[in-house]
């Protein structure tokens, strides 16, 4: 059974809505997750990868696609902590 947020996201897609804008906070989080959690984002296939061993395979599939795709790569954000500008450094 779909949640209200998932049904809302599906209806937006079915109506041809291609862009959604908003501030990710409060109750909007459920809607944003529903919109972005499918295997397609408004008709564009999403290739997801979260393991180092899978990156090459997923990227090869994305580059061989005959249409636009989205590659969602999950990374460890803590690896970028040293790159952030901080006022105390």
C-alpha cells in the first residue's frame, strides 16, 4: 500500500511534472523521499551504487545506455570534512 507521499509523487509524475522545488524540512522530507526513491526520476532511469566493488559495473551500464540517466553514488561524507572551510581554521 502506497503512502500519501508516494501516491502524491506518482500523481505528479503521471501529470508530467518534471521539476519539484521546496525546502527539505519537516513533513516535506516524506514527499522528497517518495519523489526520489523510485528507480526513475520523472521518466529518467536512476542507477544507484553504494559499494566500491559495484561502481565500475554501474558506470558501465550508465555509459552504455542509449538515453539520459542519473547515477546516484553514495559516498562517505566524513571523507570530505577536511575540505570544508571553517571559521576556526
